[in-house]
C-alpha cells in the first residue's frame, strides 16, 4: 500500500517530517523518501530502500542535510519517490499512494503527444512520475490533478510540495485516506491520524474523496470540493490501519473490538480461551473474549525488536520464513486448552497453517480460527492490497479451482455467506489448514462495526462490488 506525511511550519520542519513519515512505516515496506524546501537552498531530497533496514536507521544520519519550513515524505510499496519536477507550473516534488491499472494505456497516449518518461524503476514505469506528467498537461495544479482523476483507473492520492505550500489531493473515490492536523504555527497532512498526536498536531479535517486542498502556514484553502461518492477501503479497519488511527472519524481498534464482540456473541463453539495473532488480530480477540465470555490470553506473541510484517521481503519463501520466525507460542497457555485464535484475514494461508501446527505441537487440544473479515475471493484492483501477483495465490481461489475445474466459476455463490458453495469452501479451507473449526466474519457484521453505510465502503475483495471512478458520473 503506502503512506505519506507532509508538514509546513513557521519554524524548521525537519524533525516533524522525519518522525511523522516514520509513523507511516506500517503501511509500506519497500522504499522511502523525504524532500524539503528551503527558500535559500531550494529542494533537498533523499530516497532509500527499506527491504533490508528500517526508515529511521536509513534516514537519521542524513537529517542534518535537510532544512526548510516545508517538506513531504513517503513510505512506499512501489517506485522510488518523491519525484522532483521542473515544469511550467514551477518546481515541485510529488509523492503518491496509488495503483494505476491502465498505465500502459496512459503511456501510449502520452507518447503519441510526444511526451516521454525519463525515470525507470527496475525496467518498469514509475507511476508517480506518470502522475506528474498528467498534472503537467494542464495549466494549473488543480486542473492537472483533475486530469489524474479522469485518466487513472485504480486509485491515486498525493502530496505536492511547491515553493508556495503543500497541495494534497485524495483519491477520487476516497479509497485511501488523508487527514490534516494543526498546531501552533504549523500544519501537517498524513495518511493516518497516528502520525499526529506525539508531534502535538490535532486533527482538524478529513480530506474528502477527490478533494484538493492547499496548505500554507496561515491556513488551508479548498481548491476543489469533494465528490459525492465514497468507497473507502474496508481493509483499513481490518488490517492496514494502526490501532490508534481514525478513518472518517472512526477508530481502528474500536472497530476491531466491536467486530470481535459481535462474532463472539454469535459463535456457539465451546473453548477455554481466545488469543489474537499479532498485531491486527488482537483487537478482534479482545472483543471476541467479551462477546463469547471466555478469557483472552496471550498464547502467541510477536518478537517485536527485529521482525517486521510478514510480506516485507520481495521473495515469497522469505516472507513465509519471516512470518514463522516472528511469532512465538507460549506452551504454558496452550497445553490441554481448547483455543480460539483470531486473525485479520486469510490470503494464502501459509502463516495460519504454521501457527495451527505449532499450537497443536505445544499441546493444544483444539484450535479454532475466527477471521475478522469475510473470505478474500477477489483480488483488489483499486489499491496495492497484498504482494500477490495472481488471484490463484488466494487460498479461496485454489479451493474453488479444485472444486469447479476453473478458479472463477460461481464466485457470487462462493462469496455469499452460508450458501452451499460458501460452506463447502470454508470447510475445505479449515481442513487444509488443520483446524478444528473455521469461521469467517459476515460482511454485514463488518460493515456494522465500521458504522458507515455499505455504499460508502469498498468491499470488493469480499463480494466483487465496487467501481472505478468515472468523471462523467460526478
């Protein structure tokens, strides 16, 4: 996925920029970049890989080389950024959280207009540079960003650092969030509210879908009002969001606990305790314990000093190794116990299968899995959701393929809770993972926990709904 942070201040902003960007590290795993603007020195930029190190250790030694009252930073799962641009709009830097599905189509159009892309990343087009080219086709930043909305199929949120302030624009359907914070003499803009409190910023505005806002030290100006439709990604509350973050004013951990409580109340399984798979399964497990009336116990813990999220390495076998090595079961809390483990989702099932086997090896009598979202049936075309390159990496599609002979037959039936196809699929997944029982959350329960109308939340990965933005319909 990815996350960004920007700030503008009457004072030097470098420390706020450094720590604010770091608070987005849970959103991306591959690359990071910072850029500042100083009236005397101009733009200063640095980009590093994060695949073998962490953001702070890569950038901390360079901080003395940055100066200025404004800057933007990004943690990315895609291309090197920020991109520095010198155009008829002036000099500026841009970062994006984006997924451009029709990149080749846009490139062909640009080539026909005798435009070119100068920067390549691993022989691929840098989508942030592509976004910059689309902006440069128009006479103003506002018109250029509207051009991005019109052209891109997928999603794109961005920060633009100019010599005269920061411009922020949220994806046209609001699939990825942006929030603005304020403190005396400074503003900040970021992907998650978690980045704000320790830097003394207070949230003052959620940027709306397709809204364009300019931020200066003396205030914020709306350049374009938000579109009426919203399709914010439900997986922010399930997995991506940090527990203290609010999206659309709704707290992540509150949703996870409410979700788990509802699941616990509905469940009829007899068990001795419940645990959460760190980190995003913990809130669900706490709620489940309350709803089901059984104790929450930390039967498995993450070794936090060194292990990052499981999909950090680019190689799947290394991701699986990291997933295994970072979690340590507690034999004393598992022996002779009927245990419910709560997890956020099942993608490939590799990590969960390893955890189940380990739980039994450590003496558990029964291991039941309760998943806080519905089965992932569809790959996400809207944001960079997982490291999966194919829908066939989803365990659901593998099972459907084995049942039907092709992986995309009767998907509507398999994604309908309690249909014959759905129940058969879930039973088979539980069998393949070695579980005593497996239950997924209902989409209605998840939406109820989030508290937004279903039409304002994207649930495509569960039920195939959702749509691309069409300017003609706004």
